[in-house]
C-alpha cells in the first residue's frame, strides 16, 4: 500500500470512528517501515476465532480500562457496539463489570487481573477453566495483551492530552 492509500485509510478510520489517529499518522511519517510492521500487528489485536462475541468484547473493554485511555476506550465502545454487542453489556463493562451476567463478570475480572499483572484468584481461575477451553483462553490472552499497545504508543509520542478519562458516549 502506498503512502497516499495508507493515509486515506487512516483518515477514513478516524472519521468513521470519530477517533484522533494523529499518533498513527505521526508513526507513518516518522517510519513508514515501522508503521507497516505495526499495521501487520493490527489484525492480531482484533483476532477473534474461538471466543463468543460478548466474551471477546468484555475482555477487550476490561483490558482497555486498565490502560486508562479514555479516547481509546471510547473507540472500543464504538467498535463493540458496531460488532453487535448489546449496549447493556457494554455499559456494564464501563461501570466496572457491575450488572454483567456471572460468567461475563468472571471474564471481566479475569481480563482486568491479567491486564493489571495481578495474580489470578484460584477460584476465578477455576471458573475460567470451566468456562473456556484452551483455544479460547489463549485467544482471550491475546485480546487482553494487545489492547494497551495503542494507548502505550500514544503516550510514548506525547499525546497524553488525548489519553485521559473521558465520558463514554453511546449511540443516542
């Protein structure tokens, strides 16, 4: 993909999700080769093969909250809703998992603990083992591990003004 195509794709993404992609454009301008490598990573950060839709997005939203990037979290909210996740589940995630069904609350708590590098409560770990097979657990690990890359790059580039808590908006 040439420079103009890539910049158009970034602009389209930015407009579609109402998301400031300036840091990605800056990465592209600074190092097209580095950006291409980053672009090769992006499909992994959205990979979902074995996890149910709700499980995937609860894990992603929980991990993004740990990264504490309001704008990136807002992007994940928009993407989850666009993917068809029930707004009530998304709202419950944004409110710390309060009101999630028990199985999804376990996913939320597990993803939060993993993203926070905390020890997993043995009882929670057992419930996760009961709920997820090995393929799903690996996929959830990738989902959680890949979430903070975007806010991390933004912070490293000095875009901390846009990485602050914001009010999460839902469709009207």
